[in-house]
C-alpha cells in the first residue's frame, strides 16, 4: 500500500514540475548513446563473470562436502548435493545471460562502427561536393582544348625536326652514287698498283753490243799471250 500511495503522490506532484519532467522525458526518449550502452553492457558482463567464478567455487565446495560426508552423514551430504544443483542451475542461467549480453554487445559495436563509417562517408561526400562546386566546367573544357591544341603543335614541331627530307634535297642522288663508284674504282686501282711488280723502264742491251764486248776482250787476251811468248 505504501508503494501504491507513493506512486500516486509522485503522479500528483509531477504537475508542479512539468517543465523539468518534460525535459527529462525528452532526454529519456532519445535513449543512451552507443558508448554509454556499451559501457553498461561491459560492466554487466564483468559482474556476471565474477559471479560465474563464485558459483563454480561454491559448487566445488558443496561437492567436497558431499564426498566427505558420504554415508557417515547422509543428511549433510544430500543437503550439499541439493545446494550444488541449485548453484549449477544458476550457473547455467548466467551462462545463457552472458551469451545474450555478448551477442548484444557485438551487435551494438557493429552498429556503432557502421554509424561512424556512415558519418565519415557523409563528411567525405560533403567535402567532394564542396570541391566540385568550386570547379567551373566551362573552364575545364577550355583548358582541355588548350592542352590538346598545344600537344598537336608540339607533335608537329617534333615531326618537322625529325624529318631529314628538308636537308640535301638540292642534290641528285644518282649523280652522287655515280661519283661514289668512281671514287671506289680509283681507290681499287691504287691498291692494285701497290700489289703488282714494277716493270723496268730501261731497254735491255742488244746481243750485238754483248758480242762486240766479247771480241775486244778476246783481242786483249791474244796481245798478252804474244807479249809473253816473245
């Protein structure tokens, strides 16, 4: 009865502070932030984990009591086993609760991550939009046309520089080839002259000159013999 009266009292007194209550109700409608919810879930998970360890230790103690009592004190042993069963049931419930909390925590972490990713993507989209708003498409077209025109001019200049047809076109190529053949023949004849033996330029002495010389030599020899004989 006291609780019910307190509820009605709080309901009647809520009219006096309607401004503050509306602000509080508005904040409650918004709900906690993901960081706050994650913090609460982690705290609950730690608390249940500690209680889980406590129950496991209690189960081991009750089991030891049942073993020590055995048939000596059956009543104590049965009471210990009953307590063990209750503790095991609580432990099973805590295991299921921890699994649920872990699943909820992971879902909230994923949702929070997705929210942050979407925020970042939204900021990036706004930044890209702001950059594009500062770009004039007409100026881009003009700039690209200027770039294309300058590239064409540069290509024409390169073609003109690399084309050798503009140099030496006033000479006939056939005449140049004929002159080159003459030079090659002249060079070949010089080489052949160096290789062949030289022909003597003086004429050979005739046989008559040789015979006269031989006759004079014979006469001189006869003179010497006559002088020796006398």
